[in-house]
């Protein structure tokens, strides 16, 4: 088996298979080099199969030799040798998973620097300070990522760095991100080894990240951050102050024009929004990465509409509608009302649209704790890092005092649809308090953030909203083209028990929100087997009664609502008994591993060359996996039916699971695990959460015990 390829190797594979083999980063670098002849530094990639082999049995036999052969070709192309004390080749080592995991795994830059090669770099660059800065960066990254001082042997540096990137696949932050995104744990990561280019080499050097359109709003035009005299990690980390692209236009106009031209070519090739990392070394532009960019739901519909309306862009109206169909089932909304004259505490950059209200927390652990206790956290940080994702996943919104639109906080928030404000420079974040201009708020105080305007308010500040106009246009197109958008609401099936047939009540909405925490009316409706029109007046009454708070089109329980939910839960616990509740949770766990195995097999298909991301081109394979789910469901449905006399709400889960399975058996495999629809896996997760509560436990306790 071959483990190492040149980045521009002509594999002759479809992009999906190539991505599974070498990871998304290397696959896209290859497109830029082979197909578009764009300026990309030469390099090699270690395949995902090598990563899996490493975890199965240690460093793969022959991998070292393949790396050295590949590096020899890189040396030939750049005219420098790795470890040469006179004119050294330096390299970066970066992760590249088959599915984008921005910032979740490790990167090490400036590999190959030692005391001897630092002197050589200083000599050829004529800048001893530059060489020393690069060497200091390597020492720092090596200590932080590899866990030891950088050795004097460049080849040993390289091997240790590759192993560190492999290991980062199973880091806590990467594991938490995969769990949140539903990415298989056994896909593994590719590793790219690429010739270094330097954004910290003088006044005409820089680094940055751009999007071909605004990823928060969808507005056209190149959009992003640049930083002069810096290396790439400085931008995405959010720890340094960036400048807008207008600065690049002013200082290096020819390079800015070239970047716009390259961005347009990439967007046309991928037929989608592109996220591009670049470095400028001594006035020369290099592209280091491209991927289809994460964007907010609002931006997604705007971009699809604009691309379809552009006669010169290769996207039809039908393709535009189908691309965002899951979003159109619950179309994104925009603010339409006023805030009753509320004055903002501070302002930053609106990095991910939407409005979120919650209590201030300043650590990811507190975000988890507050969410586990049934309250709504807003995570406030100086900046976020990949180590914060476990808390970000539980937050209702994110506020940072540093970082730009390409910072870690901004990218992750957009990908997860979380409202976010970044770069609020007047905000000072302490351990237990946050200082705003003119006042200081404590952890636990309530704030509202607006990811559209970048404003931050004290307390709950409501605003009305309406469906985004771009979504309305796409919905009109869907009707004209005969594209079905509306999800079938899981209705009561013939023969179901009265619990599944009765009209919803306010108490049902309270119990649903106790499980799913924050949700739009449509999600609450699905949970109680109703329509949004049926639950909307119930939610409105709950808001008036003070049991529920509405914010940005979503609903959550207040303290009074949580107390009401706790009373309803106590009634159910008395009916089923403590032992019965624990037994029900144990019964679910007997099925849980099988459900997860089906989900994994649908996402990751086994081939002779190892597992690859399932592109769903093999309908027979998908049908086999769904058939396994059907067999499992027959047992699970019988178990739930037996539980219903003691816990009547089990009927609702049974009906929803059956409806999801029926859609999957009908050929729509999204209904196995997609978070965009009421999928089998999504309903199963809610059932698991409900039974944890019924047993008087928390998910954190279950996870610590290895049961969640």
C-alpha cells in the first residue's frame, strides 16, 4: 500500500474518493495545482490509511522511506534541501481530515530549523531577526503540540510532528467536534507536508483568510482578514488584531487584484462559497488551502439565490433550491422590529447572524454546566480556541473581545448556526466578570447578542423577525419547479395509543423544551407530534405566563418554566418508579451501540482500500444499512410499546422513530442521521436525553460512566 503522494499526483479518482484517501486539504490543494495552475507551494501528503494504520499498530512500516522519497522531489522543485545549514528547506505539517474540522487538529510550522539552519536562513534572507522569529515559533509550537523540546535533527522533528498530528485526531477537542457534527471516529486524518512560505518576511509579506462572499450574510465580494508580518496561525487563532482586506488593496494592490481573480476562479470551479487561506511572501501570493466555506443558514440561502440569478455562474435554479432545501423547510429569519430604544453595552463584528439571550459564562466548562442545569449560556471569551469546542457546542451564542471574521469563534459559530459577535474590543473578559464600557457584569448576568449587527445588550432584548426575503424567493422557485420542501410532520399512525393521537397542550411544550433546551416552534411541534400552527399559540401563552422566553425565533424555558418542567418530571418519576426509570435507561443503552453502528456505516462505507466517506452513490449499499435499521427498529418499537403504559410519552418517540424509518426506507437516507430533518438518530438522541432525566441523572454523569 502506498502511504505518501505528491500533492499534485494525478490520482484519477472522483473528488469524494480522493478526499477520503488524502483528506480534504490535500485533495483541494491538488485541484488548485493540477486543474487550475494556481500558486501553491509544493508538498506531499500522508494518507488517511496511514493514520488508521498508526492507531492500529504504531508507525507503519515503510512510511519513513516514502516520506524521504517524497521530500526529495519537494527539494528538487524548490531548489533547497531539508536540513541544509546553508540554504534550508523548511516545511509545515498540517492535518487534513476527509470532512472539514476547522482548527480542531494540530499544525506545526517552520520545521527543519535548528541552530545551524537558523544561521543559514538568516544568511540567505539577510534578516537575522526574521530567522530568529521563525525558530522561536517552532520551539513554542513543538513544546505545546509535541510535548517536548524540538530536537536538533530536522528529520526527527518531522517524524515527531507527523505523529503529533496523527494523535490530534483523537484529541478531546477533535472528538467533541466530531460528536457535534456526526463525523465518524474511524475516518482518520491525512497529513500534508508542504514547503514553507513566509508572511512574516518584511513589509510586503502577510497572511490571511478570505471568503469569496460574506459567510455571515451572503453579501457578494471577497471578505476576510489580513495580517502583515505574520504567519497563518496568527490569523485563525484570533489572538492577534487583523486588518480588513481594504488594507491589502492599499498596500499591495496588484496582489489584492490577483487574490480576487483567483477567488473568482475557485468559486466557479467549486460552484460554491470558498474559504481560502493565503500567504504573501515578499510580494508573491501563495494559496495554502481552499475548501467549501461554512456559512450561516441566512448566508446559505442568499448565496444560492445570487448564484442562480447570475447568468454566468454554473448553478441552475433547481440546483440552488435543492442545495438549501433542508434550510427552506424551516427558513432562516431576519430581524424586522425594533429594540425599544435599548442602548448597546458594546459593539463588535457580527460574525454569525441571529439573536441569542443567556447568562454570561467565561469558561467552556461553565457553559457545559449551565446547559446541563437547564439554563442558557452565552460563552464570553477573549478569543476561543479548539480546546473550547465542548463548551461552544452547548452555548446559545458566543461573544469574543478579539479576533476577526475568519477567527476560530467566527468559523465554528457559522458552521453550527450559533449567533456570534467577535472582536468587541471594548470588552474585557475576567475570570468571573466581564467589563463593558461604563459597567461591569458578573458571571450569571443576562446579556443579549445580535450576530447581525454586532451589538451586545444587557438583559433580554426582544425583536420581531420575519422570513428572509431570499428564502421566500427560493420557496417560490420550489413551487414553480415542483421541488418538495416541506417535511412531512410525523402524524399519528392508525392504531397508535391515545397519547400519540391527542392534541398538544402547554405542558407538552414545556416537557419538549426541557429535553431539547432551545428550539424553534417547528422543532417543538415535531417533538409533540403537532404542527407549528398548533404549538405557536401554546408557546405564546407560555411566554406571557413567564415560563418561556422567545429569542431570535427560538424558545427556551425560564427558571419558572424549568420548575414547571421539574414538577411534570416528578409526576412521571412517581408513575414509573425509580427502578423502572433506571431500567428503561438501561434498556435503551442495550440498543444504543447498534444505532450508532448503523449511523457510522451509513456515513462511512467500507472498501478494499479501507473506509471512505459514503457519497450515497451506491443505493444498494445504503439500502442494506437502512434494512439493518429497520430490523433494529422492530425490536426498539416493541420495547417502547411495552414502556408506554408506565411512561405514556414513549408513544411519541415510537411514532417519530417509525416516521423517520419510513422516510429512510423510501430512499431519503437523510432521515437516518441528518440534523436538518427529524432523523432517526436525532429522535433517538432526544429519547436518550429524556430517559436520562427520568432516571434522575445528567448526561455529564452518564458520559463519565462511559454510558453516553
